[in-house]
C-alpha cells in the first residue's frame, strides 16, 4: 500500500503551503490549517480563484494562533501578536463561519497580492473552515497519469492543495477507497467522495499564475461526473483522530465499500 510522502496545510487560506513532518488530525481537521482567511468589502472570501498571487506569501503561526508571521516574496517579514477586533459572521463556501477581524498591518500588506481591499479574520475555533470533509488524499500515481496526458511529466501535487500526498500508489487508486475506511498512522479516515476541482489547479503553485490547463486535461481522459464535476483526489471524514507522519503506511480496513 502507499505511504505518506508529504503533508500540506495553509495557515492562512490561499497563502503558501507549509509542509510539516507530522500533523495531528482531529475530527474537524488540523487545528492550524486555514485558521485565518481574507474577505473583501462585500464579505466574500478572497481566495486564489480571484487572487492567485496570494500563494507567493508564506505564513507561520504559533500553536494557539496568537502570533502571526507573514513573509513576502521581496523578503519583508511582518511578525506580531494577533489582536482581535470586531466579531464577524460570514458565509464561506456555504458554511457559516464565526470569527474576529485581526487588527494590525497584515491585511494592508496583503492587498497588493489580493488586488483589492481585504480584511483578515481568525476563526473562533480550529477547523471551522474545513467543512464536512476535513481530510483529503491524492496519490503520486494519479499525478503521474495526469502529467502523462498533459505531456509535462508528474504534476506538482501542490496545485491541488491536498492534506495528504501519497507515494507508491496506482493511478487513481484512492478513488477505489470511496466508501471505505483507511488507517494512516494513528488516524482512521472514512473516504466519502471525490474532490471536484476548480481553476486554482491551473495555477503555478509558487507564483499563482496560470500555466497548465489541468481541468481540460482531466476532462480529456476522465470525463465529467454528473456532467459538471472535474474530479481529482478524494476527501473524507475522520473516524479516529490521531497523528499522521511522513512515511506512515495506508492500510485499507474495509474489503468492500460501505452501503451507507
């Protein structure tokens, strides 16, 4: 079975990814993942579908999300304590998110990358922005097949911003786990459904600029699900929380998909 090759979290949604050696996966996801996000004057979440260049900025936070450090591509660093302002309730991808605006210099510094005025929000609780499926998986076999069809060689998995990347997997092997439980390290996941992809995957994961038509390529060899969804990778729920580390092996616990 495949093993864990890389773990990816975004401390501020849509900013550059961090790749820890291990994560603690809870029923609501990884506590640090997407703890902060941006919104514009209309209340819309500002992500890379409208501001791809945000990925050029990297973030660090402490365990309690009380300190935030942003590093910009020109080497400028903003590092300070998080001071909370007004409470906000926003709709983010159909989920009601409770949080507080973050006072300080970060939002203004991010505006050139967002291309608009933005405000920074810290969610009130870890995992609020993960939605119903906090764990996502993609295999190197799937990335290799995509690259073969695109004529580029293996595609960088960071385009897909999946929590868990695997090596040693067959092309789209993870799709066969839908409706089954898998053990990875100390955690047990129930793989629920494929991940429908968006235009973010067409962007270079370092610059945020569009450089590869991943969607058209996937449609070309996989087609569409329900005439609309471009699927790549899978996502699921956490049945048993636990630590996942690089090198941990995937163990399939169910021989056949669950009927419910």
